[in-house]
């Protein structure tokens, strides 16, 4: 009887527990006040802890009747709804982009079909002409070429004539933007897609160089037109744009006469200018058009004396077609069609002026990217850097770029003049005694220099050196080419301190730099950052004072896949707490790729040849001096321009000039050394056959390393299927463990490292030979190595215990185990070096 009662009690208790569990899990209807209270907490913390949920119930009486589990479920559902909302918004955005992209691709398909039909008709016509009359062949073959008629000056002397030219320009521009007037081909490496900036194309066969872009932008057409018409704001090579005449046209449009000056990209070529007509109007379908073309006559435009340092270039019908898009935003078509008068530059630089890819990167793609950047900033998608607004960061980038261009070009009307230049110097020295670093808004921050500014600049041709790789190296390893004392001089010269002139407090620099990002463009093609160079005073009374140097720097063109893109590293000393309108004196590097042709018969120029020796450069018709030369194989070339600016006092001008010339020559020598190392014809799997002077070829050393490891350790360093031919070097280079080799000298230095080894030491192949073995081990590691050295030489190898080593940037690196072994030269049976393998290493 008692057992039956106990069983009934257990069943009743179990049933009550189940009912309680079901009650706590059933749906709860919340009041508006309860939802409001929960929403306030959600905004502060979307995922509160159990303690926070219990605290919420205690603090809010209106939630006292709700179980903690129900509160947890509410927050889970709320996070799920938020995630679904964001995903729905993202999908809607992607759908709008795909819809617009589909529309653009359909238009492009229609254009290509029309072009195919036109080519078929022309082909049939040509066949008919060949069969009937050979005399008409020449005329018929030229009908598919787009030509720009030269307008006489009489048309430009009255508004009616200008309006007629404007209407003709509009028709020709539209035929290029949406028609078949130009044979467009897709820009290499720029495939369209939902995440791409737009669709890009370059001309295949037409007079001059041309590029076209189509894209979707979330701005209204009038705003886009306003931005694009302000060319100096987005086109970094535009020095100035002046409107000389403006009068109204039909449909609320305007006709303007413009004079535009364009910077030269190097010290080896003159700058360009344009005298153009710009026509702004609206079409019947609501589209907005801004089109432009050159007016004929080399003497047309402003005073020719003011344009003495410029070569008059021609702008063929170009412009912007902006169509409003359903659901907001605009679809924009951009066409740039230029004749840059390549005859006026040295023959080696003509590919730079005859390349549609360069025009596409510098103008067409840059314009669309800038519009996209403004659109993202307007929508609040851009993250601010160090509390700076995006507009301020853009202004800094523009000022750095403009100051660097001014230094390279050295225009007379800016106050620049050459200093003792006889044309035979490899480094050009220009002086500006009227230079005043005015700021944009605050005269108190302006800097009036007591003597002026001196600029040392040079250009050189690089062969087989990827510009993006070289710029990345210069950015990340400043100590390999820069003299920190020169940086300190420039920085001190721009400060109002008692140590500015003529000398400075003695300072010791650690050689390390810290990069602090400020901002970047939407595709990370340009980075704006502050560089801190660490230094300490050597004076006893200032022993604990920091003497750090700060630089404002822009780095662009680091994407190796961007065809025709210019790579730049431009920097200027700044104060640690630099204001938005701080004075800037930029210096830096610019590397521009030159399109190479497989049939190029020009003489191959090596990386150490500078091109400022104008006596070796002929400007004029193309010559065929190297015809039949064996060096006519395909080679990638680029032109490097270096410009450094230094403030000076009047009585120290000659001394600063001597220092500047020597410093720039030293920088050139360092860059040549770096270029030789990173050239694909240099070391490693893709970097050169030679490790260092007197060392064996990389492939031979790789075989020695693997054979010695197998002989001494009794195991294979590489897989058995990767021991033949060049694959040994390739697999050793990409081995997951850090492999280092050091010389057998009284002070062992590193002579080789694979990619993992370079990553662990945070260095490069160029700087590797300056690192001694004792620098990478800590005290216990050095003692252990010394204790095992005899064992390594007798036994051939030794296992080293786990430990800590040091990178060149001062970071600690831990490793689980290290193996050291002798590397024996097979042919001579002598010990060539010691090899180390650091297993499972990582930064601490």
C-alpha cells in the first residue's frame, strides 16, 4: 500500500515538472512597454549574459512576470530578425546592382551586334571594291576609322559657331559612349561583376588613345556632373582648369571654353595643356551629358608665353553620359579620347603616351572610383581615421600628390629655376626661393621659409621590376633606403623650434617604423597613413625624451594585377598633432609601367642606367638603331622618378644642394640594389639565380641543403615527388618551416632564407645579408647553439630545443623545435654553410 502511494507521488511530481517546463517554453505576448524596455537593452547589448538578463528583470517591474528563459528567447529572435533584415537589405542592393549591370551588358551586347553588322557590311563592300576597282581601296579602308575634323578658328569666334561645334561634339561623343564609333575591347584584368566598380574598355584601333567606363553610382545626375566637371579634385595630374568663356545654350545647357594644364609624370617629358570646348546639356530621355573637345589652332587659348613649358595636346570628343536609374542613383558612361603628341617625348617613353591602359587608369577609372568614393562617404559607409572626416583625408592626399607633381615639373611661374645645370648631371637640382607653404584656411599655420625650397630629382629606367612589388618594399622597409638623419633635418626645418637651423640635437634612430592607417579608397588602391620613425636623443639632459619623426604618407598602385596602373609612395614630414591644414613639403617615388611589345627592337636598358642624361636621349622621329638586336625579346619596363624636397636658409643653399644631390644618389643606389633583388630574373623561385657575391646558384644550394639534410638526419626534407629539377628550389622556397642558411665565418651572417624564413625574420632577401646569426637568437638560444656547435660539426646535425628568437622588427618568435645541420658542397666535399629549420614557429 505504501509503495503504491509513493509511486503515485512520483508520477504526480514528474507530471508537474513537465507542465512547468511546457509553461516556461510557450509563446508569450509582450506589451508595447515591455518591447520598448527590451529594445533599449538590445541597442546597448544585443547578446546579454544570464546575469544581465536577471538584472534586467529585477530593474524593470514590467518584466517581472516573464521567465529568464523567455527573455533569452526574445533576444535570440531579435538577433535573428536583425540578421534577416540586413541580409534582405544586402540582397536588395545586390539585386539592384545586378539589374543595372544586366542593363549595361545588354546595351553592350547590342552595341557589339551593331559593330559586327557594320564590319560584315564593310567586309562585303571591300570585297566588291577589290573586284571592281583597286583605286578605291585606300578610301574604303579608312571609312571605319574615327576622325575628328579640325574646326577653323572662324567657327570659334562667335556663339553660333561654338554652338554648332558643341552639337557636333555631342553627336560624336554619344557614338563613342553607346555606339560603334570606336572598337572597344575589355580592359585586361577588369572583369565586370556585382562587386566591381564598373565595366572598363580601351580602344583597339583608332587615332589617339581612348578608354571607356560604365558603372552604377548612388548619386543623382546633377551631383555627379558637378563633381566630374571639377577635374582638379579627382584627376591628380590636372594642375589647373580655367573657364575663359561661358554662355547659355538650349535645354538649359551651357557652352564653356576651357584651358587645362596637365602635369608631366616624369622629369623627362614636358607637361601638356588643352584648349577645349565643353558642352553641358540634357537629352530628351532625361539623361545629362557633359562632352568636351579641343578647338583647333596651336596658338588658340590663353597667352602662349604662359604656356611655354607645355606641349599642346588634343582632346577628341570625350565626356560623361549620366542617366537616372530606377530606384535612385545613376548609370554613368565615361569616355576619354586623347592625342598626347607622343612625338615630343624620348622614344623610350612613347609607350607611356601611346597606351590606352594608362589613360584608363589615370583618368577614366579614377573618375568612376572617385564618384563611388563620394557616394560611400555620403551614405556613411566610410570609416574615419584618427577622428578625421573623409573630406579632410581626401584633401591631404590631394595636397601630397599636388606638391609632389609641382616638385617633379618645376614650373617657372611657380618660382622654380634650375641650379647650375649643364645637362650632364644625373640628378637635377631646382631651387624655389619664393616658396611659401601656405595652408588652406589658417594663416597662423602657414610657414614662411627663410631661404626657400630645394628639390633634387632624377629618373631612371627599370627592367623586369614589378612596380607594385618595389613600392611595397620601399613602404615596408624604409631603413633599406632612407637616411633617418635626413628625415630629421627635414622635419626639424618645418618646426618652429630652436634646433631647426643650422643644426639639430644629436639623435639615435632605432631603424624601426610604425605605420598608423588614416584611411583608404574603396578598393584599397590608395592608402593614407602616418609613419612614426622612432628616435631618442643622445644628449644626456634629454636622454629620456622622445625624438620621434612623423610623416604623412600616401601609397598607391600596390595591386600587381592592375594593368597600366602607376605606383607611388609620397610622404611629407608633419608635426605629431598635425592640424587639418598643416603645411606639407612632399617627396617620394613614382613608378610608371611602360607597355612592352614582343617585337620591340629597342636596346635593352639595365636597371642601373639613369635617363636624366639627356645627351643620350633623342627626341624626334622613331629610329631603328637596334634593329636585329638579340635583345628584342619581351621585357617589362617601367620608369622610376624620384624627387626629394629640402628647406634651406639662404646662406646654406650650396651646402644643402650638395647634401641633397649625394642623398638622392644614395637613394638611387639603394633602389637599384632592391630592384636587382626583387626582379623576376633575380633570386628565388621568381627572384634571382644568385644568392650573393661568390655564392652558388640558388638551385644548386637548394640541392645541397636537401641532400645534406637527408645524409645527416636520415630523413627527407622534401617529399619524394619533388626532388627533381627546378621543383627542389620551388618546394624549398614554399616549405612551411622557416629554413635559414648562415656562413661559416667568425661572425656568421645569413646568406639564404625561404619565404617562411623571410616572414619569420620580417625582412627581405636584400636585407638578409646584413643580419648576423647572433641577432636572431636570445641569450639562452645563443648559449645553447654554442654548446651544440661542436656536436653539429662532428655529428653533422643537432636538435635544438624550443625557444625564442627575434625578428628584425623587434618582435619575439617562438618555435617548438629547431634542427641545425651542415650543408656540404657535393662537388668539393667541403662544408659550405650551416642550415637551420625552425618548426612550428609563430609570433608571440
